[in-house]
C-alpha cells in the first residue's frame, strides 16, 4: 500500500495522543525483545517486529508496524472505540486505503487499536476475524449486526475493495493507557529482558522514554527501525544488554561500535598528526591550524568557492583534485568528521586506495574499503561497522564513501578506476562517493563521468605556522617570557620563504614543514628550495630523532647512525616506489641489507639484522608503516618521494632511475631530484631531447620553479616542447603554459610562443600575451601594454578547450592570478587606471578577483579608487534592493519556511543528502544571482505563488520540496547559511516547462508578475513564457515590451521571448527600429543562416547588437561562418547604448560614461576571435 500525501482524520485529544504513543511503545518493546507481538490477525506469522513508525503518511496513519516477514500492520489508535463518530472516522481511513489500491490480503492488516472497546465493536472484531478465517457463515446475531453496520460504512466501494477491507481489517483491544494495565505490564516484561543493571527500574525508565520518543517522532512524521529505537534508548542513558540474541542486544552492540567508530573519525578529522611528519609533538587541533580550504566546483568554480561538505553533497558523486601536499587527505578526514556531526548526514567511510591491488588482493574493492575504514577500531567494532555499511547499501540508507590517494596507485590506476566503476554500478543512489587524487590521476578518474572539484590554494598559512611553532616552543621548554619573541622570529622567516615562493605557499604541508624546520634551526642555516627543505625534514626530524634512540642498538656513533639511516631511508623509499608504494617487509629488508653490506663492510647476517632494526624504527616513527600482513607502505607519500630522490642522487645508474620514474609516471620524485642534483638534470634533458615528452618537459619546468638550474640550451629545449604542446589548444596544453611560466625565455622563443596563440580562444590569448609581457619584458609601448592588461582584466571566464568534459577541472585556474598581475601592472604604468580597476569590482566579478583587486587598491592607498568602489557598492545595493531593505535582517531562511507549508513526503536517501529538487527550484529562479534579495524580501504569499507555479510547471513535487526544505532548515539552524546557499546550484538538467500539465492562464499570470522582479527572476520568467501557448503568453509579453522601455535589460528579455514565442513573428520592423534593444532581440532570434544576421554582425551601429549576432552565428556555424567572423574582426569598433542607464557611448568607451554607472559592453571582435578559434 503506497503512502499518500495526507490522511483522513485530525489530531486527537490528549488522551488519544497519549494512547497512540502507548501503542507505538508497546510494539517497540516486543520488537526490542524479539518476542511475538500479540496481534492475532497475523495468526500464522511469527510477528517479529522490525520497525515501528509513528504518525505516517499512510491512509491509516497513526502507527505502522513492520514485521521481519515483510508483513505490515497499519494501525489507527483510538482511546475509545464505539459506534458513531469513532468507528466512522476509523473506517473512513480503511475506505481511503481501499480506494488507493495496493492492499495485499496476505501481507497487510488495517488495525483499529483501542484502550476501551464497546460491546458492538468487540462483535465487529470477532466478525472480521471469523470472515478472514473462512467461518463467516456462522456469524452470531451480534456479529451480523456489526457486519451490516460495517458494510453500510463501506458503501461506495467496489465489491473487490469491500472484500479487501474485510480480509485486512481488525480490531485490537490493547490496554496501554495506564502503566498498571495488563498490556503495559506485558510490555515492561519485554523491556526487562533487554535492559541491564536494575531491570525493574531501567525497564520503567525505558518505557517512559519510549512514550516520549514516540511523541516526538510523531511530530516529525518520521519513523525508526528497532535498531534506531535501541539507539535512542542508549542515547538517553538507558543501559541495554549487549549479550544474547535479542534485537536490542544486537542493536546495542551495533550502536556501541558505531559510537566508537564515530569518536575515532571525529578525532582524526579534527586533529593533525604532527608525529607523522617527524617531530615528537602532540596532535595539533585542526581549529588551531585551519587554513580555510575552499574548493572550486565546475569550470567557473573560482567565481563562487564552496565548502567541501555542501558542494560534495549536492554533487553526490565527485572527484577532488589538488596539488601534492595541498591538504586533500586532511580535507577528506575533516569531511568525514563533519558527517559524523549531523543526524541527517551520511555515515562516512574514509579509505585510502593506495594499497588496493585489483589483481593481487584477492578481495573486492568494497572489502578493501571496509578493511581500511574500520582499521581505526577494535576487531569487534570492525565487524559491526562493516555490517552497518552493508545494511545501509542493502536498504539504500545514507552512506558516503570518501576515497583517497587514487594517484598513489600509479600504473594500477586504470584497473582501480575500473573496479570503482563496477562497484558504483552495484551501489544504490543513497551512496555518495568522493574520490581524491593529485592531478596526475585525473585523466583516469574522469572516465567515471563524475563532477569535478578542485582544492583551492589556502588564503594564508600564518595560522598553522604559528600554531606549530607555539607547540614546538612549549615542547622545547622555551621560557614563557621569551616564547613570544622566539615564535615571532621563526614565523617571520617562514612567512618570508612563503612570500618569495608561491609554489610552497600553495600547499599547507610545505608551510607545516617549514614551521617544523624553523623550530630547530636559525634563519641563516635553513634551506629554501622544496627538495632541500624536504631533504632537511627527513634528515632532521626522522633520521636524527628516531635513529638517535637506536644508535646503541646499531653499535654505531650517532653521526654514523645518521648516515646509515639516510642510506636505508632512501633505499626503502626507492624500493616502495618501485613496487608501486607497497612491498613486503622481507623485500625491503633485503634491499636495505644489500646496500649496507658493501657500504659499511658488514657481514651478510649483520647487515640483515641492522636492516630489520631500521625498518622497525621507520615503522615506529610512522614513516613507512608495516601492516598486519607484513606489507609496508609510506604514511606520507611525499616523504617516500623525497627518499627516492635522495636515492637517485647516490644511484650508480641515474639513467635507469630516471627511465623508471618516467615509465611509471612517478614525476614527483623526479622533480625533487632535479632540484637536488645537476646530474639528474642532465640525464632528464637527454631523455627529453630523445622523446620530447610533454609530462617530462612539464616536470623539468616545474623543477625550475622549485629551485632547479637549467642552462640556456636546456631551457630552449624544454620551452620548445611546451610551446609546441600549448599550440594544440587543449586543457593539457594549457597546463604546459603554466609550466612554461617558470622558464626564462629568449626573445625569439617569446615570438614563437605568441605566434602559436592563434589556435587558442581569445581569453587564453589575452592571458598569455599579458603574462609574456610581464615575465619576459617585451618591447611593447605603455599604451599597447595597457590594452593587453585591460583585455586580461576584462575576461569573464575561459571556455573549454579540446576534449575537456563539461564537468572537467576548473579551466579558470590561473585566470584570477593573471588578472591581478595585470591590474598591478596597469597601476605601475598609469595610476589613473585605478578607476578602471574599481569598475571591475562590480556584482559580476568573481569572488577571488573581487577580493584581491580590493586588496591592491587598499595597499596602494588610492583614495579615489576606493571612493569609486564605495560608490559602486552603494549603487549596486540601490539597484538590487527595495526601499527599506535592512541588510542586518536575514530573510533567506524565509524561503524554506514558505516551502515547508506543504505536506512533506518521504524522501529517497539521495534526496535526503543532495536535496536536488530544492536545488532545481532555486536554480530555475536564479536565486544565486545578485539582485535576488528583492524576490526574497517580497510578500511571502507572492513568493509562495511563484514557487508553486514554477514547481507545477516543471513537474517538481511540492511534498518533496517541503521535506527537502525541512532538511536544509535543520542544517541552517546548526551550521549557518552555507547549506542554504549551496543548494542554489542545481547539478541536474533543469528540463523544460510542462505547459500541458498546468492551468496555462494562471501559470502565465504568475510568471508575468515575475517579469517585474530583477533580471535574475525576470529572465527565468521570460524564458518560461516563451515556451508557453502563444495565444496566452504573447499578449502578456507584448505589453511588457512597451512597459520596459526605460529598462533596457528587462526589455531585451521580454522582446526576445516575444520573438521566440510568436509563430508568425516578422523581424523586419524591429531590425530597422531606432531602439537598439529591439535590434538586439532580433539578432539573438534570427536563424543562424539568415542573411539579415550577417548584415547586423557587420553593419549595426550598436556593439550589443553586433555581439548578439556573432554569438548567434557561432552557436550553429553555417558554411560561411568563418568568413563572416573574419569580417567582424576587420571592422572598426562602433558605439553603444548602455543597457543600464541608456546613455549613448562612443566607440572609445569601454565603460559607460554615465554618472555612477560602470556598465561594460561586450566586444564583438573578441567574440568573433573566440568563435574562429573554436571553428578551427
């Protein structure tokens, strides 16, 4: 029997309410004890209760009892059952259930439970039972009267429906209203079987709590399995027995195991283990070291950086990329801890894929994930947590697999991703999956087709640096009166290194390592390059500290132990990387012994003993960890890569080592070795000369940024390879540009670079040209340089190139940095350009760009620019808010209150996690766009009407919206506004309006009201109207075109909608109209091959019209598209009417000349150039 949106009957009086709770508590007590529920209408069923739900959305809605056999009792609780209104109301719910259909005579029972049952109602119960048993011919007179009365109440049902009611109906005389009643005493006896300690006292406490829980759950219209009810009792400090086979004992064991697991997940996700990096320091609370990591999601992710938790939940299946040491593992562990916090959050299962070998492990991927995830708890808890995960998968309950280190599977990545894809196909929709990898693993991960997110660089590392130094000072016993100066001096050194090296500053790990170095050295003695820093970390924190403890066991002086340990460390790291980051203890010991024996003149047996001791030292230090199977893996892969680089420097066959790393795609140790050894540089250059390998060229260029030295000839070779790859106009080619920036190019190579740019879209060209001028000091005159910088600063976003998937990694990586550098150079050339920079700070500027440009202006103390910025802010607020708007009052949650007014319906696990329908509604209405505050502040009835019209038009269930809104409200109450703003970006296709399914006149009227709101909502309304019945929408749109004469952007929206909605629209009158807004609507609507479109692209006197025509031509290129676009490139710029204030501007103006107006027009030439690049 399916659930419906509502039920017949209203709330009962207090006695009735308390009785409902008693009925639910009675069933729960039997379920906890695992004994047979005394409900005789299922005479042939064991009646083992598996779940009890209160106040459901079933037609019979008070209590639903589900049995282990799959049978269900739908119970209506009546304190008193007698003829008249009580039985009439109860039977009306039976009628509703019968009409809805789906009643199964074997599996379902419609039960009226009552504390007080009158004689006639007892007769009815007997009659129902007699007929169900097949003995209905022997009704007594009293039973016959009751049967006739019931038949009268069933009048209007079909004969089959009546038969369903007679087969399923039952009356249950259940006395639980008073604690002393017989049935309540029976329930207490069941509870005595499951509680521990003082059975009588705790049983009574359990009964009291169950009554209270049933009442609260009733108010939430939610329910629980027996395991969930046991969890509630445990949470209320009611002790349950964990021995025995009762469902309560089983549940108590599960609850205890999950509590232990959650505690461990929370600690791991709220602390950073500094000991894993070497020093003997306590765990650092994440709150003391949080660098405010944010993620970019989608191609335009820099515009709106997000918190990982909410961005992931919205996307449900995603890949997280980031640089080595960028904090991915920390972010994933923090995410798992955050999921533990909330009752509506998924159960987090964090696991590294590093040690998963599809062809070797002998277990499936899910088994590996469970083994990894549960390794933080004892063996009993491991079994329970694993069982919980499998149960959640079977029931499609909320679950989140958080998978780390795909990149560290190396040449197994393809097989690992293949196994993950196979596992994903077996998992239900309620299982969310987040996969983390360094960039090198993204090519394999993208084959999953999931959304992409990227960890953004931290804003500042000051907080973790100072926190680590504070711990170090305390650990070293620095006197408190000297501690402040001690910390400040070392923090200043670290901050100086980070300020001079943007590569180090991009990753929290490097900042932490620098802080650890600073804690044991002086500024004059500390290294600066990444390879040297990490080598020093290995020597100072791992080898020196750990081997000092065991020098006597090795029978060596401390300095000898350090040298021997360095050789062993490098050998172990090298062995692990050669074995794809895992090897047996025997293999590692043999490799170390083989190296130590000749180096130290040791007998074979002694070299093996020393190797064994050192391997155990590294295991105890948490560097190279031995697991229960005897396999060794690196705790922090970056340190293994450092050791491997150290090995390369001492390696007799450097050529073989370099070849190994290239063939295994292990470029990180190669980059480190390049910074440490000129010999490795020479070997790598020979390989590059022979292969012209793109990854090798990028690695060599990256090593230059990290401190490696290349001579002029080597630089030319690396640069030539990268320039050639950049010309391929793919996103991989763009990564070659980012590597190229580290090199010192000769003028002729700069010319070669600029020559190859014609293959790239215009936005990319702007960046490279402006950056080339800044990096390699081209001979451009100041005016030409300013033009380059302006074009870069004005770039809104970068289009996708090559084979990049729509959900691929953020292609705008690097755009904001280039724009900031361009702005800084503009101010150097001409301080008056601060006005233009301030103009870029409008509501459409990406978040990071807005923040950093403001910082530039503040740093330079440019009062004029700051005044302009403040003016624009005031103007922006005036434009997007209504009179009397109070910025201190947060009205966004009101949207959720409005949606919650509808009756909620049960949600799937995916809907519970991602709230996709709510996201879809908010995105359709463009509530994430600046200016939406006017809509938010509107009369709730108007907002509600807009929500209803939109939901109906797009087939969005209002009950689902209500339930999802309740979930987000709870999140907002607990975590602030981030959960609400996160759902304003739908990840699913929006679809098209279903006009045939709604009252078209009423819906069009509501959308017509939305046209009067800011452009965000007006744009949606215009688009939806243009899909509607022409005879209804055209009149509304025609009136709006005239009404919006003074609002050009609104007029354009409705004019374009009118043109597209009209089956017989004639473009000529508008194409020749003096109003450029109407001409722009024509250009945006004409067929792509229309000759008039080409005329408008070449000859219209307004820049907006030309740009609209170009965009239309590029959207579906005809055979002459390239020639038309080429013609646009050759024409002179034209003037334009401002679409904000209607001011007419000459061709020379790139920003409106109107008072307090900073509107910027499109550039038809740039649009044409981008179109040509795409065509090629």
